[in-house]
């Protein structure tokens, strides 16, 4: 499913606890997801996520919450989320190169949204 719009006070969610709702492909292009109650985008169960030219901000916990799913996030802003910009668990490695984290140094620098979860599971170099 492709999404090209904005959602406020909502989220894109195919994952509930340890059980995904569906195995599918989610593509977000030029989308703003903000003020979500838990995570702006929550994905699991081998669903494939592609995010480009989008913003995930102001979530009460995570901008993106990815469990055991291939994901590519590029040319996007991941900012002002309460806990983490991206949370990952399991493999494969999430490709999050060329994104804005709130600081030119990348995630976790000078208050910018950090990356949380499995160590080394997010490739965020280079940041924007």
C-alpha cells in the first residue's frame, strides 16, 4: 500500500505485540506523520517499509518502530519524538541513510532523536 498524504494524531500500524496484522509492503512518499500516541509508523512480521521525502515527528514514543522487517528510510526528517527516532529489533539492518535527525551530527547528537533497540541494526551514516 502506498501513502502520499499526512496523518496527525494517528499512525500507520501493522503490528500488535508479537503478531503482525499482515505481511505486506508499505511505501510512504511525501508523508507527514506526527503526534502519534505510540509510534508514527509501527511495522513487523517481514512487512517491507520504504519511506522517502517524509517526516515522522512528535510521537509519544517512537518515530518509527520496526521489528524483523526490511526497511529503507531516506531523505526524511525524524525529529522531536519523545523516546527514539527509530527503534529496531532483530534483523535485517534498517537502511536510514541521508535523513535529518535534528542535528547535522546525526541521531543522538545535541538532543537529536537517538536510534534505539538492537545495537548496529540501523545504518544512519551519512545523516543529512
